[in-house]
């Protein structure tokens, strides 16, 4: 196995993403039953607006999403609407919904090294996004972990936004 303890030691679990059939029901349950509140109004997202790839191609896909920070990690909710994406695939296999991916973050300067290592180990890239605030790669780790693994390389500008989002819950 190819590892780089210097880089992997810098990985920080950052987010858990549930793909759900009804985002309003999920928000209500998390708030009313578990006390996890602070979800902003869900956003309508189009994969093509993010230039988000799905097995190497940008395809038409839409979903609703929102996330909050619970003090230790971000909790993201995604409700697929149309098209094809890793979110749609998940809900097709698990109509009741569930945890679809767990995200780990590190500085963008280390992104290529960790994602390159995962590629060398044979983990397929399901989806990728390259934003000014972060580069993201989603790896098919279903057989190893039961979920997709997201690696987020956060840019210096992105760290400022992450810290601001983390403070919203504390404020």
C-alpha cells in the first residue's frame, strides 16, 4: 500500500453527507430529534454550473443541498432532483437515503499528492470539482468503507470561508 504519513497526518475529517429523498424531512428530524439546527435554506445546484464531473464528464444533474456545522464537522444534506450523479446513483441503490460520503480536508498544496496516491491504489474517481476555494475529488471507496471518500484541498481563500462557516454555529 502506498502511504505518505506526512500528508495523511494532515487530513482532517470535515464533513458527513447524507443523500436523502426529502431534504425538508431530514432537516426537521435533525433539528427536532437530535438538536442539530442551523441549516440555511437549501440551495438548488446544477452540476454543470460547478463544472462537476461524473466519471470524467460534466453531465446535466440537479439537486438541493444545505449544510451546517455541528461543532466538530459539517453535516451536508443532498436531495437529488434530476439527471445523473453520484447522489442520484446512491438514492437509486438506497431509496431510503443514508450516508453517501465522508469528506476529509487538507491544504490544496497537498491535494495532488493524496489524490494521486488514491488513484495509484486503484480507487476510481467518481466526481471532481475545481473551485477557487477548494479542489474536490470523490473516490469510490464503497468496498473498503461503504461510502464515497471525498478529499478536499482547501485554498487559502477557502480556509477563510470555512472558518466563517464554522463560526456561524458558534455565534
